C-alpha cells in the first residue's frame, strides 16, 4: 500500500466529523490514496448504503 502524502496534507479530516463527513472523506480517500482500507463500523455503514 502506498500513501499519497500530498493528498493527505490538503484533505484533512474535519475535527469531530459527522458520519456523513467521514463517509465522504473516505470515499474521496479511496480514489486518491491506498494507504489503508476502510474497515469496521464505517465500512459496515457504507455497505448498508451501497456505497462500496
């Protein structure tokens, strides 16, 4: 897995993000960086919404 450091520097996760913000951030993250997979409860919620 590789990290896109430039993307991470310019796309910080908001402080105390809502679930919607977390989902949107991770969807964009998947497009631009592959440093780690989405997992846990967030992945479960995204699957329920048919986003992944």
